C-alpha cells in the first residue's frame, strides 16, 4: 500500500488554509451578550445585580425605602424604580413619593423624580413610542405620566374612585391607551392618554393585580388574586370575554415573545402557571417557592425568571422543556426583575 505524502510546500499551504479558515470562522462567530439580572430586594431597600448564568452576586445598590417595581429604558441605560415606601398594599402607611433613577452601566443611583402630593408609587412602565414613564400611585389614586429627561411630572390622571388602590399598569404600543389594575375596587381602569382622563372601568371583581397586553392591543389578561382567575378582556369592547380559573392566587402575568404562552406567578401556592394563550387553557404548573411574585421573560423567549420572596431566591426556568436551570440566592424579599447588559 502506497501512502501519499505531501511535499513541504503543499503541507505549509494546507496548514495555512486550515489556520485562516479557522480564524475567519472564529472571527465571524458573534460574541454572546452577557447579561446581569437586576433584582429589587424590597426589604434590603436595594437593587442587587447577579450574573444571569451563574447566579453569582455582583453589585448591591442602595436605592431607597421599599422599592416595589422597576422598568428599563429603550437603550438599557437607565432603570426606574418605584419607591413604595411601605411593606403592603393594604396597610395604612403614608408611603414614599419618588421614583429612583439607576444608571445601569455604573451601577449607581443617579437621582429621583419627585411626585409631589402623590404617594405610594407602584406599577411602572416605559412607553414604546415616547419613552415617557407611566406610573400608578395609591394616594390619591392616579396614573402619573413622567418625563424622565426633565425628571418631572408631565401629567397626573386622577381616578374617579380615590380608594381604587392602583396596582400594575399596561400601556398600548401606540401610547394612546393605558390600563390600570385596581386592587381596591375589583376593576380595571381604561385611561385615554391623549385626553388624559379615565374613560371607563371594567369590573372583574376580587383583587386585580398583574396584567399582560398583547402586542396588537386587542387582548388584555388581568390576574385576579382573590378570585383565583385571569380575566381575558376584549379591549375594543372593554368587556371580559372569559375567565380562566386558576387556583393559587395569580398575581403577575407575562406573555412569551411569540405570545404562545401566558405565564403567571401564583403567590399562595408558590407556583408558576403556564397558560396556552390561544386556547386559553392551563397546561402546566411548576413549583418555584414561597410567595412567588416577580416574573421576567428574556427577550429571546428562552428563559423565565421568577422571584420567591419568602425563600429569598430567584428561579430560572427553561421555556424549551420547562426545567429549572438555575436557583439564585437573593437578598431579602426579592420581587421585580430586569435583565441588563453585564459590565
């Protein structure tokens, strides 16, 4: 048997070709965008950053008394944190009156937006079109519109029922309409953002809390903690078209990016509920931990994060096989979550 042996020049050329090809392939491979998970730990009065892959704690930032909800601007440069200032939505404390501003890159608090007479800021969302902030406040019951650049209040839209206890807010992509879940009176308020007024209320009973609005703005899912269900609201008709019964006290809601599934945290049972958003049926329940509330789905639709407050942990679950892939030991009473660029 004759074995072919390349001459020296051929060998050198072959080796060089492999080297160049390998180098080009390596250069063309996109680098993974590393992320950190920002967690508002309410009873630490802090936002704590963790490695989103390993769960290792990175930075702890003192943010203000009893941070409650967070949102991120379009460029992921700044996070805005509502400073609720008290422990529970049903207590009688005066509470806070500011939104903290957190610089994501430097991991520092860089200011606050003062709310004047409005107290106990809660749900907060950034508008897709304008970048304005939409914020609920308990006392007096209102939806605030904040200008983050001017660090000021642009508008305060008072609700007709001063004891409505506005909880979370959902804003349409065109920023013409906002929806406010009112824990105090069992309704969802419809807010005309152009006219700056509450135009109607939709009764769903019990204690409305979390919401998820489809991208086309046609369907609003509203959790009802006390009634153990999720109201499916036709926004054009401003009517409940169906109630999905789910035991365990659903409190927060999030849609996967493809809107195939609606994910809900069940604060009493300590589970994550998975609902088929097309069939409107419950398809599975996954254990998370005690007093689970905060929920976040990554932009790629690969993982969901859920915060178990009483266990001081955050659980990361794969959306491919519904298996837990990471448990993060968090601070005291972790709740809202954000994914931000790693430093």
